[in-house]
């Protein structure tokens, strides 16, 4: 049986969030470069999504960092997560500023319905590793690592289509070096997506959605 992941503990609460000071508003480009923080220069529209057909539900701004990816940070990884909660709870905690974490996308188990909670151009706090947060897009899947019945055909198909489009947008190779589980992120203390996540099946679906059957799982 898988150990209790850190995500399961985070569902119950979080740490305090520091508030921005008025002085931060006056930082110029030089200050940003000094602190290795990106600018926020791209046009944004409320409710805009990066993936056709998904619904927008905004995560708390405390659970992400505004950026201009891929201009400031190259996007070259997709990280697969499992929520260790139901869909409704996952949405709730990603909108909670005390949670200190959120992913770009969340996929529902029953029908594959997908919501986007962080724009792809922004850095979501999902991987537990700053460098990987900056370089990756996180996809959460409703369920629990020790319940294989949560990983439905609808979920796999919907998520695979999403990952295929992300890989196409950023020219990410469709392989297991670039599409990884949260547990494979360097320094990760999470177990998701767990032993019941069918990587062979998932990668086959991603390649089919991408029209690339020559890749390797």
C-alpha cells in the first residue's frame, strides 16, 4: 500500500502566505532580473484558456507566480499528478490562498471533464521544485493513488489529448523523459500518480492523439 503523500496532508490546510508590499509594485526590469523573477508583459483576458473545450476556474494567485512563459522560462516537461481527493475538494483547495499549491489543469474521473486553473504562461506551484515549476505544466487527476478504479478510460483519453496538445504547442518530445509523474520530480516527496497509473496505456493514447505512433513509452 502506498504511503500517505504530502498532498494528502496539504488538503487539510496550508501555511501562511506573505503579502506583497507596495514597494514591490515599483520594481523595474533591473530589479526583476536581479531576483530572477519574470516580467508580466503578455496580454491577459479574464477567463481565457489555453486548451479548447476546457472550463476556466481560477486558482488563488497565492498558489502561482505570474510569468511570460515560454519567453522567460522554457516549457519542456508535463507532470502528471493525482489529487488524493475528489474533484470538488481539489478545486476548493487550489482556490484557497493558504494551500500554497495548484496545478494548471484538473481532470475529472467520471467523464474526463477538464478545468484550467492556471494559465500555461504562468508558474503554478505544483511540482515541489522551483526549477521544475518553472519548466513544466502540471495536470492533476481526480482520485487516490491506491484506488485503480479512479483511473477511468474517459480520464485517460481526456488527459492524453490535453498532454498531446501541450507537447505540440511547446515541441515537447512524447516520451517518459518529458512526460513524468510527480514522484519522479527531483526531490519530490509525493507518491502520485502511484503504482496503478497505467503509463503504457497513457503514453499510447498521447501518441495517438498526437498522431505519432513511432514514439516509445
